[in-house]
């Protein structure tokens, strides 16, 4: 199936082996891509889905990266979510980051407009 919406996440597709896939054009922010898939795996695990793996596919480069969620990754995700909650509930607005990658970010308008 393609473009599967589960709560707040939208998975590009799930193959016959149950591996979730994200398709990306370039690996320019490969670490962020990996954390996106790790979050999806973590989220599904919270819903009771077990033994999930993920892959990031770069079709133009004919490259595929396997992603697994480790216990350390789970702790990091939970820490990040706590930080996000702190930002949401704070009365202060965080400053902008002003990195070149910000112009391509999905949240650009939130920070700069």
C-alpha cells in the first residue's frame, strides 16, 4: 500500500515483508531521514506493532538504507518529544536557527513567516 496515514504519520509505503519505506530524492539530510523512519517505527511500536523495520529508498541513486530502532534510539525519541512538549507549553518563542537547509524545510513558514 502507498501513502498510509496512521495518526500523525504518513508512511510512503509498506512492502509485502512488512518493512516501511520512505522515498527520498537525495541523501543530503540522511540523518534526518533516518530519524524520521525511526520515529515511525517507534510510533507504531507504541500502537502495539512489533518487529518493524524500515528502509529509506533513494531511487535516483539506486541506494537503499536499512533502519532499525535501538533501545537508545527509543530513549532519544522520548527525550526529543519531552523537549518538544516543553517548547509547546513555554511562553517564550524559541529563536530561529538560520541554516541554509531551513529554506527547504516543511516548517519554514512556521519559523520565518
